C-alpha cells in the first residue's frame, strides 16, 4: 500500500498531466515531463521508486527533425 501522501501525489498528477492505463490486471501511471522539467521528473521518480520496475527514468529522443538525437522528454 502507498502512503496517503503518495496516493495524493499520484491522483494530482493523473488529474494534471500524467497518464494512467491498464495492463492485464495492473493499473500503471506514466509520469512524463519535457526536458525543461527534468528536475521535477527526477523528484517524482525518487518519490515512487519503490513502485517502479525501472532503475532510472527513461528518455524520449526524436529520430528525426531539428531536435534529432536530443532528449525531448523523461
């Protein structure tokens, strides 16, 4: 079980800009932020690291266009 604080943060993020989806019988939340909000995303990751299968946040890198090869989001 998550603490009340983490539950409130999760609900607030889903109501703002996180994505929630279902895989099999599990509900998952995707916290994705642009590269300018990197510090905020890493803070969220540290809060929820006990509930993730990832060791660190992933990155989204465009394969084409003017930002090709640069981090678009975390």
